C-alpha cells in the first residue's frame, strides 16, 4: 500500500467510551474462506452477512487500526435516509435514482436497528430525524428545493421557521430549516464498536494489523507486517484507501474534516439552552457547520473540509481548525460563554466527482464497496450487506439497486488533482458566510 491509516488520537466519540483491552492481531499465516479488508460499517456488515449466509465458512476481517475507529467512529453520527440532490429540478431518471438511494439507506438503517436490538448495543440511537438549517436568507433556496424533492417523493418532512427552530434547538442562529424525519442520530464510535464486538462466531477480527500488500489472483493473499491471510475471495471495504489497494484509481479522493466536542453542559447551561431533546443540524451550505447536541448534553461542531493529501492531521493542524470550531460555537451559542471543547479530531470522507458510489465485482474473486460522499453509516452498512450476497451468489432485493449505482467519474492524476481540488473547494467556500 502507498498509504496507511494513521488517525489522530483526539476523537471525542472514541475517547468518551471505556478503553478497550488487548486485541487480536495478524500474526503468522492464516487461511480463511473469505477476507474482508476494513472493519468500518461496510466491512462489519459484509462480514456479518457472509458469516450468516455461510455458517460453516471462516471469515477473517483485517483492519489497520482498531475496528470502527477510522472514519466510522469519527463522523458526526448522522444515519441518513436521504441527502439533498444538487439540482433544482429533477426528472424521471433523477427520481428513480433518488428512490434507489432512499431504499439503500433505509435498508442500512433497518440493519443497524436490528443489530442494536439483537445485541443490546448502547449507542444513543435516536430516531428523531435530522435538521437542515440556514442562517441567511440567501441559502434558503437549497433547503426549499430539498423539501420540494422530498414532497415529490412522498418522504416525511417538515419546513420550519426561525421560531420553530429556536424552540427545538435552543439556538436562534437558524432562521429557516427542514426537518427530515427518517434519519437517525447515534454515537458513531459506540455503534461501530458494538457491531465489531458482536460479530458471529465464525468471524475472526484482526485489528491493529496494517496491510502492506495484496497479491491478487485465483487465491488472494493479504500481507501484513507480521503475517498473511489467504482466501479464495476478498471483499474490500477500505473506503478512502481503496485506491491504495490498487482499485478505483483516479475515481475517488478523500477530504479531511475536523470537529470538536465539548464537555457535558452543566444543569444551569442546559437551562440556558432551553433543555432541548438531542438533535443534529446539517448546514444548507455544503461547507457550513454540522452541529449536534448529544444525549449526554455535549455539543459537537464540525465546520472544516479540506483536500489534504496527507489525510491525517497533527496536533498543530488540529489547533488551527479548533479556532474555527470555537468561532462557529460562539456564533450559535452566545448563552454558553463558559463551555469549552474537550476533544478535537480529524477524519476522512471519500468523495467522487459525480457524487456516486463504487460497488460491485472488480475481478472474479474481488468485490468492493466504497465512496459514500459523506453519507456512509447507512449506505455503507447496506452496501456491505449487499456485497456479501454478491460474493456468495445469493440474491436479495437490494442487490439490483446496488448494481445500478452509477460508477464514480474519472479524476485527473496528481498534481493536477491537487490544484483542481483546492481551487474548487476554495470557490465553494467563498460564500459560506454565517453558515460556518
């Protein structure tokens, strides 16, 4: 591999969980019936379904880090049913594409709900929907279009004015919004960890085991620093690192996002906020702030997204971004002047130029799902499930939807990609204004 995951240690979602003990690592030569590379939402769903469909087979999951502590544990915890389309009007083809994505995402939500119930996973799962909010009138049209699309598709939602938003969120920052009722809020690291620790008995999870090379062929061999895994097939669930595995090169790229999480609010601070129920707001502007008020009374702000070829950020990088998080917090919560951030971290999202996802068979015994364009909790779970069915030749209703996804469009090589991505992001960020 040309690059390996090396996330920082500041993730609030991970650090507020109880520490884990020793984990199994890849040592020596291991044989399996199937390899799953990546222990995020996609890989965990794929491994679970492989094990259930073939209970007499051995599935080995390999991850460079602790399971669920990459992007799956570092996102903002939105389990979405639908994201806005970047179009003002949608035709018949767009409607079918939108419905397809809604079916995929709601399947992922159902899978997660079932796993949480079956295994007692404590992850603050809250089926309260998500909010899309705008502070400035010039950004209303994006949300009005989103509401119109949902109405056209018959998806449950509500438009909210400033007073309604203030009553629900406790902040007067947002003046117009849309409540999409089908989404779910969760503590992402707790959810991912719970899924990893409840895998079926015929799944072997190997963590902290960076992969240095993959030998593709009739038999696939994964080579790590201290051992190998050999199997007749491999399912790649490495998302932003997929090109480093020799697949989908020049089809996807990563953006590095940063967020911060406060300490829990005091009783007096909760009173000042109006004691709302937990909520999550996505900005009307693509580069505006994502904000959450959590079940344990913390506030999270994520308001940076950058093309960062090094992927991970160091402490100095994070300190500079934290200043923007503080600015976004103070703008929204002037009634909470003493609240401070306890945790600041970075994480990756994998995006394509045409905002589509990679899914399918790329060789007779190589399968992959990746590139969720910042919506991977539900989508990645659903497509991991579908990938297992595809690998074993087992049909399922959702498989046709997954195979119908348009492939990611071509991206130029570096350094042209670096220049183009930075210019495009700078252009898009220019008018973020009060949405930061």
